[in-house]
C-alpha cells in the first residue's frame, strides 16, 4: 500500500533504485545507509521536517529499501514513501538526544537482523546529517563491518534529471519568476527589508496557479550596499536606501525541486564601476551559457565566464555554479559537480545547474544568475526568462 | 573593530565565553572547535546562512575565539562577530565540496599554528554539522591530538537565559501570537493549505511593530485529519476540510530567538474522543506548568503531565518538551535537557522550554503547547498568552 500522494510514478522510483544499486555493485557495497534528506526523498519519497534527529534509508541489492527513523516519524513515513508498511521501522523516543543511548545502536540491531554483521556497508560520511558520533557508534556496535565512505554516491545518480523532474523544475522556475517580479515592483527607498522578505516568502508559497509552493532549502538572501560583499547574510528591518545595490538570491520550490534565480536592484544611479561589472558579468554569463553544451565539461562553463571578467579586472575566487534539483535545508545544491576550472565532468543532456557567478568584492556585490538545463544539443536553456541585467530604480 | 549591529552587549558575550571556558577547564579541554551554528552565534554573534559548508569557531582559554570558514563567508563574519578582523580566517574555495581536498585539512593547519598538535581538543561529535568525514580528516591530519567528544558542551551553557535573551524571546512570542491569531482568523473549509502557510510566513517576517521577524529554524507544520498522526509533515495545496482537526506548529523568531507555540483548529463539530483528549491535555498542561518550578526536576513536569493523560487512556511515547532559545535550522531545540521521566535535571530560574505534549495517535493528532520560562519562584510563566484549548470553527 504505497503513499497516496507520491510526487513520481513507480517506474521513476524503480529507475532511481536501479541506478543506485548498479553503483553499489560497481563499488562492491552490500548495503547503503543513506542519511542525506534529499537522497532519502529521491529514493523513497520520504518527506517531512524530521531530519533534525537521526534517520535514514537502508538500500539493499535485492529487497525494497527500509526507511528508519524516530517512532513518531514512522507515521509520516507511512504517508510519504512508496514501500510497504513493513519497510518502515522506528526507534523508541528515549534514544532521542540522550547521553546514555544513541539511535545508531538501534540501527545496528536492524543491520544485524539483515545479516550484515560482516558486510561492506556504505555510509555518507560527508553528507548531511551523518555525525561523527553516528559513525563512531556504528563502528563500535558492528566491528565486523567494512564501512565504506559512500558520500555523494546517491547524489551523483541524481545529476541527469528525468522529464518528470524537469517538469517540476519548470514549475519552480515559474515561482522564481513571480518572486523576482514582485521584488522589482516593491523595492523602494525607505521600505524595510523584512517587509520585502515577507512578500517573497508569501509569493513563493502561494505559488503559480494550481502549483502550490514548497519551502526553499535556503531562505532569501538580500544584502545591500557594502554588505553585499557577503554572500550569505540574511535580512533585518532596516530600510532600503538610495545609492545602494541589493542582490536578491531566491528560489521557487515545487515539491522540493528548486530553480534558484538571482537579480540585483540598484536604487538611484549606479556608479560606473558597477555598470562595467554588469557588462562583463552579462558577457560572461552568455559565454558560459553557450559553453554549456552536452559533451563539453563543467570547467568549460567556468572558463568561458572567466575570460570577460578577467578583461574587466575582476577576479572571482569561487566556483560559479553547482547542480540543482531536489533538496532540503541547509543547501539547494546537489554537492557533486562544481563549475570551476578543475572540474572535468562531461556535461550530459538533462543535467541542471545553478550557473551562479556571484561577485562578492571587498565592499560591494552583484548577482545575476540563471538556473540552466543542458539540452540534447546547442547551448543551455535557462529555466527562468527575465532580462539578464542589473535593474535600476529611482 | 566589532560588528556594528551586534544583538548583545560585550558584557553578555564575555559572560558566555567565561562560562564556556570554565566548562572547558573542568573537562581538561585545551581548545574547543564549535560547529553547531547556534553555538557559533551564541559565542561570537556570527550570523549567516553558510552552515551548509564546513565552518566553525575555535574557542581558546586565553585568547579571543577564531571564526573559521569559507573565504567568501569571511565578509559575513567581519560584519557579524565581535572579535577583531584578525580573528576571522577563511579557506580557499577549491576546498568546497571537493573529492580531493577537505576543509578540515585547512582547519588542521590553523590548529597546528596555534601550537595544538599535542593538545586535548573538544569537538561536537553529535552536533550539527560536524560530519563523520570531518572527524576522520582531523584525526588523520593531527595524530597527536587527543580528540574529546564535546557534544552539547556549549549548548548546556545556554540553558539559563540572560535578561536580554528573555527579552528577545518575549518579542518572538509576540510574533508567535500574531501568527496564531492570523491562523484562527483565516482557516476555513475550502482554503488551500499553502495559502495559510503563505500568510503565516508573511506575518512571522513582518513581525510586530518595530520588531522585525527572522526566519524560524523549522518551517510551519500543519497536518490535518488522519495526517495529524504524523508530527513532521509540512504542507501541500489541498483545501482545509470540514470534520478535520489541523494542528499548527509555528514559532515567531526575533534575531534567531524562538518561542514555539502550537494550537489546533477543528472545522465543524469535534468528536467526543477529541474533546476528552483536549480536556485531559489541558489538565496535564496546567499540572505541568505548576510543576515547572525552580528546584523541581525536568521529569516532574513530564510526570505531572502524564497523570491526567493516563487517566484518559492516552499513552504518549515521546518526551514532552525541550529547551529553546537561539537556534538555526534544522531544529529550534537546544538538545540538552528533555522533559521526560528519566531526566533528573534540576530546573533553574531563567531556563526556557517548549512544553510540547503533542498527541500523535494512530489516525489523529492534537497539539496544544506553551513556551515557558522558569521563574524565581512559583509555577512557570508562559511566553504566549492565548486560550489553552482546541479551537472550533464552523
């Protein structure tokens, strides 16, 4: 009896599981314990804000996955995963945030019951939310297991999106456009920043038409003036001021799928240095979009972007993008490919990225970005369709 | 040159650092590496949505703390921490989500520069976001260090709030009240759930008067009918229906401080079993509030709650509360004390809890909760002031 309201078809989950099992086989992994909430949802459909306690999915080569978590969250699992109810297992509440017991003692019992005492088990050593203590308890409970680092094993299987996933991202992008349209309309000198954020969040969750909005994996980021040098500041209640640029980093979200989108607004007359940076950045974005073709590599996008920026004397120290799709807090990236000069990953049709060449300089910042889809041929498609420019308002 | 807009006075940060250092000394810890974003903010003021990459604070017995993180986030640190700029250190971007390098290699360099190769260093092995891989890399980089599990060392120092912190929580509580008032006014049969969430988020961020709202560490939770059996489901676009109860678990947030608050709305005429559960739950809440006195223990609250529920034949499997205050996603609890029968922690004036006896049964749920403050004497004060009941609307 699968959950009633699954976002994807059984065939889609079968495909995902088959890809994951093939990679497990290739690495000689007998079982995989998946803690990253995005990976759990991608494989099983599990959806709920319960990732603040230990939980995960056991992936086996020859039987349906098992969702394992806190007892009270099994009710949520029964309502959101495609597996039969007997594939949902809970641990008792006294394990939660206890100094005497650890949930991984309970997980070890399940793994032993599956006959995995001597197995090679993959764990996501550097994914959210697998703690150092979780690893230590598992090692001590199951000394015969060969624990293998399977960080990002599942994340890599998510890189090429299905048509259904791309459809979700198009819906997320429509929500992103709506949010940015609202920002451009509402931002004015004197308006408190939190008032604009309130409308961003409202627009995002109201969604577009029948496509209701989910929560994005990152809250809106919108520093102004010299604070725009800092990419990850959130907001306060100070008013927008004339003579300042503010970038807006936001994403619509449709059933956990994202399409991040950033634009910058200047109130007043932008200084020449910012106009020059805008011109170089837009040229770099267009060169990068053109380089984002199947068969090219991730680094080709980064290098195409870098050339016009260098000519303008702008040195970025950071990567200029990452894969996107399904995600949970704290990050809407997939944590596999990085658009940077050292990344040789070959681009394939159906891959999706946030092409994100933010400029965060010593005392100013500028963000003009695109969420993109690698097509079967030719340059990338942008999910959103809004002018690629610095917006100027009086 | 400290940050311009710190939420607290220098004396408050001094107090926090002194408490933390005293506990380090008591445990024989020479240095502490703090990764929990809440602990980082509590100690240094650091505030930004950058906890999706490795970062942290090095606490030393005899010198100011060092904030360490990704290069691009040092700009945010310089704008939010109280320490001098030379106490902010960044690592280069190629360390981010790389398979060849790990940020902890860079951290190890800093720890070595501090002369800590043979030291006893505390790490938060079971706090967010210290991964199994982070621990492994540190162990391999610094084989002479005695790594000590310092999970929740700082969290415990946060248990008793200062007057300034309690002031922030009162502001958060006013926002919580505003959110719940809006919910009670707006929920009606036929209204899509996401429309209500949109207004909840908008009310929360608009805040009350000049007190602008920050993002809560957990998104609104509001399952209906039989889904209310699952405490951590989020929302979708389906309309509210007659004959169903929906609980609303929300929190206002003021400068990262929370006052969670839950109420349940029934549309139509509630069934008798729900009225009986309401009566038992309210009696239990009132008994718990009365037991929440300084000198009593955490378990006294849980036991006071349990008695009337047991008489009504309701067995809860879960703890009924946790400490609250400053927090970042994914959790607004402090992860120290648990209100449950085995927790003997003595209650002290200034402690703050979410007294959270949610009922999540097989096919229904009910949440009536209070954020509370342990007073100098007598029963606890509730931060919010709204009728303690199941709300019924036609």
